């Protein structure tokens, strides 16, 4: 297996070196392009209403495409995806259905079941699965029932409709194997899991993204697709000849990737056979496909009748083939499929720790698969979007002053790691940083390129701000890029100093932006707004305050203290090779010292409660502590680093500055003065939480009555269940109570609730912090764990146990189910159970998955937790 294990490593090395474009084709086709900011040309930014799901089958997308099991090239010139029809649905299934922010009683939510089961980093081997009902898909039932439910009721899911009763569904699995960088073999397995014989229409589709209909000079070239034998042959002046060949005797269908103006607006359109031609032809028997056998969208049409609980397979091959459509679908095809599967198994065998269970290995592999499938082509020219296209309607005047109008410089045309290909089919800056930490375990080259991407001139604002996410690039995400850069540098072997230097140069601009824009009083205590913790406070921290004043945030201040330490660490690493960086190490050491001391001096630390709180400073000088025990007050733990004294000896300016602070600024002693020797090393601890505060904060954090749950750390203390916090401001009361599940508040759309659930990113950050403190204290510091139990553990022991609790969200428990999966319906069936979903967050008491169901972006941090727990370096 050694040769097989090295095969994927060689492909990665060739891709990184530019020797072979193994990443050129991949699963870069989004699961949803409708209802996005890019496609929204409305006056008031009503993205879901302007381009709803009902329009998606009939309306050409401006910026990118979507589809099921989708594949495209890295520029999305061509697209491949599946369409299915069970013979009774009102529309063919070409994309995933779900509810928008207003339609869902807890916010937007996909109402389908599909899984990313496997993928190597180069996409040389991939597996995708979808469960498609044989009964009519209950579109209206899902819409009306969810609309009738309030926020105190659970979401109404597809399985709740009874559509899967008696196992009447199709399990459609697609396995992909690359014979070469632009030669993709596919096996489509269609299994009838129902009790009776049934028929399924299977339509593998090939089409071109519409780049020609927008009236742009020199961009009116229209490619074409035609049929030949059992293949589709596509011609494009840049791409060349692309062939999709299938076995058997499929039919051919052709239409154009153009908008059906007649259906949507009762006006003439560009093509008599628009985008929804296949749908209307199959479902309604309409004369809507091109009888001339040509178009910009084509399909191979298979009609498969399968006996009860039996399966059939279809072989496909998609390749750049300048000589024609004759492609091997026989022994050579089978050999490629077998070899790539074998090589994928061998690749993951080298990455799974020896101590991991088989179930942990399954979770790890599917989590990585989700990360790989979450890589999406993202195209957005903001200046063009603001101005509108020549062939389109003039944009409303409000557009010039509305959403993202200050980000006119930004252009995107890259494959980017997305949080969730359906619910969040756009990048988010701090999500991306977390993704890269897990991606670096299998593909450090791609991880590094992604961290650098958002710091490029065409992304980063000229003022130094990193774009947050598509809904509002100017929102503020926590500054975790430096932290992620260090982790990725270490996971890559600590050799790529050029990468670290490039990150440092751009992050200097971003750090300066933070200091200038988010410390309005100039006192080293920071604001920042929601900072990813959308619904954690009594009011929207990103909106206007209920009274005039400034909200000084414990989490904003903690993130900046951590940012300063991360940049100091980067400078220290670089100074070991280039002494010029020592000045930067000293600069960021001082920044950290000022921020950490200010957090206590300004009143963020409450000594009576032994906790950090946000403080509202009103215009008349009053201080209003917002005494909510939430993760906001735990994040200061993350601003900690240990420095070996041997490093300080190599950096005399930094060492001298540290001594000066300790001699002349006694207020800094608690955060700079901790020093000890163990294991033959002399260490110094720099931490925002002084050693005297540490144990007191941990007592709260590790209490089952507060933050500690069976599945990790809650984002809000459970004490607020019986003791909600209320503050009276501006004539109104604002209250925060413990909500372990989905939000009962409409803040941030209602599906972003950090008032109790378990959330992997902050859990991971806090576990990482515990390991940093453990590096300093060793086994000499024992804490009561859980608090009140009388049992004591090292900080490493606590970090390990918290990791086990979080991993336990995804692994099968003693009751035979995965705690994060739905507890009823088909998910108790092993045929569903072992296909893992990676949710956005988790119920604070039960561990049930909540929010986006494919949030493999940051939830894939479980990969790192498994690897760290079993201590096997990769």
C-alpha cells in the first residue's frame, strides 16, 4: 500500500509545483446560486425574494452556476451536474431546495438529504450521495408548515413529512475517479430502496456558464453542445473540445442556458429553448427542447426501472478530447476507478492516527470530504455589480449607497473554501481561517493559498480591512488570520518562512485598521460589533446602541490581544532568520501588554464575579457592565503564549523590553511575569488572563451548571436558565436567557443563536488555549474537573476530555446513534446513520445538530481534534 499512499502525495506535489493541474477540475459547482447577494439587483437588497428557488430552473445566473453532485473547471467555463425525476414531482430535481430566512421558522434551511462521503485533496477520488423520495416532493407542505410554526417550535424537516416512509426513496451515489487532470470517470449507482419496482429518469447534464448575454464588449461568444452516439460533444474557443460519454443507449436533450423570459415576465427571451427546457419537456410533455440537437446545455437521458431493493449503475466519462467522443468505458475505466479508490484509502490510512477508532476514522474522512466539496468557484466583480450590465435594467439609485458600495475595488474569480455550499455559498473571512487549519492536515499548499487570497489587493480594502462575507463585506469578523497562519505554518513542517513573511506584511495593514477603527477611545479596549457571536448579547452589537455611548467588548479586546501575540510569534519565528523582524516582535509585544492591562484597568474584568464582561460606556460617563456569563468572557483565555527563554536570549531587544516593563510598570507583572522551568526548559508566559485569574475563570468554565456540557462548552452559562440577565436602556428592557437550541429571537435572522448552543470554533480556540497553558504549567497545575466533582486533572487532561466530548457529537454512542443526528425518522437506520452531517452548531444539552447541516467548514475542526487527541503528527 506504500505506493498507493504516495500516489496522491505525488499528485499534490505536482499540483503545487505547477507540473500538472490536478486541481483544475473539482467539485467547484455550488449547491445554490439563487438567493445570493451576487444575483440580487433589487432596490432594497431582498435577495431571497429577487431570485427565489422558483426562478432558478428558468433564469440564467449572472455570476456562477449551481447543481447537484456538481463538477466544473476552476474558471467555471463548463459545468456538470445531475438532474433526477421520479415521474411525479412538479419539477425535475436539478438543485437542492430549501427555505429562506423568512420562510423558515428558525431562518434559512436546506430541506434535502445529501452527503459528501469522500474526496482526496486533488479530487482524484470523490463520492457524493443523495436520497431522493419516490413520492412527490412535498414542496408546499414544507413551505406552509414552517411558515405556520413559531420560533418556539422545531423546524419542520423533510423526514417529518413522511415522504421516506416504507423506505420509498432512491439512493443515488456518484463515485468520481480522475484518469488525468482533465479526464474524469464516474460511476452512478442508483438504488431503489423501496418495496416495489420503480422508475427514475437520470439526466447527467453538461452546460456552459452564461458569459455572453450581458452586453459586455468582446464577450458575446456563444459555445455549443451537440450529440454524437452516446455522448455529448461541447466546443468552446478557450477550453477546446469536451466530451461527456455514457454507456448504454441514452437519449439526447438540448436547450440553452438562457432565461425563460416568457414564463417569468411574459416578455420575449433570447432563446426559443431556454434553461428550463428539459423540465418542461419531461414534466409537461412540452416542445421545449431543441429539435436541431444543439444548445449550450445538454443532457444524456436515462430511464431506469429498478426492482425493489435492487440497484443499477451507469458509467460516464468526462474529458477534454480533441480527437472525438470515443472514450473507454470498459476495462480501462474500471481500472481507473479501482486504482483511485485504493489510493484514496491508502492516503487516509497515513493520516488517521493509530489510536483512533474506526468510527473516528469515518468521521475524520467525511469531514475532510466536506471541506474538499466545500471548495467553490466564486465570481463577483463588485464594481460591475454596482453599475449593472449593459444588457440589463439600470440598477436603482440606492445601490450606489447600499450594500457593499464601499467595496467597489473587489473582484473575485477564484475557487474558495466556503462554509456551506447551500446555506453559506460564499466565503467568510474568519470561517476560512478555521477551514485552513483542518485543510492543512491534508493539503497545506491549498490552505496557504487560501489564507493569502483574502489579503490580496483585489480583496483587502485599501484601508486594511479584510472583507467579512458577501452579505456585508464591511462587517467585522474576529481577526484570526494570524493565528491560522501560525497553525498552518506549523502543520506544514515550519519550513515555509516566505509564506509567513507574506502573511505578516499584509496583516500589518489589517492590525493597523483594527487599532485605528475599533478603539474609538484610544484606550486599548476594543469594540467590533457582533464578531461572529451574532445573538449572544441583549441587543444587536453591530447595530446602533439603545443609548448613546460605546460598547467596549471583552471578546473584541481578547481577539486583539490574541492578534498581537500571534503577530509577535510570527515576528519571532521570522527574526530567527532575519533580525529585521525583531523590531516587529517588540512592537507587538508592547501592543499586547497595553491591551491586556487595559482589559482589567478599564473594568472588563469583574473581580467579584471572576469573569470578563462587555461594558457599555454611556455618553454621560456612566459604566453599565453587561453581566452576561457567555463565551465573550471566556475568550480572554485565548490570548496566551509561552516563550522559551532561549529565544529571548537570541532576541535581546525583546528581552530588554520585557524586563523594562516588569521593572517600571508593576501593573503588568501578572500578565508578563509568570516564569518557570520544567522538562529542561525555561519558559515565560504572556497571557491576558493572569495566573491569579486563570483558576477562577476555569472554575466557571468547567462547571456543568454553567458552560460544561456532555458535548463540549456552551456559549452561554446554563445559570442564565433560572437567572436571565436583563438591562434597562433607553426606556426598554433587554434580556438574555439560556437557550440551548435554536433562537427564539429574530436577531440576525433567527438562526444564529449563541445563547447556549455548542459551537466548534470557540471550543477549539479554548482547547488550544488550554494546551498553551499546559505547555507552561506542565503537570504541576491541577484543576477541579468538572468543577464541584472533587476530581482533579491537568490542563492537558481537561483539553483531551473536552476534545472527546466534542468528537462524541459525531460518533455512535451506546444507544446506537450519533448525538448530532436527528433522533427520529430514518436517521436511526444504519443506511442513514453512517453518513455524517456536520452542523453549524449543536444543542447545549442534547448535542443535536442545528443551523446549516453541511457546515463542514469550521465544524471540520473535529479533524484537528481527533488528530491532536491521538497525538499523531501529520
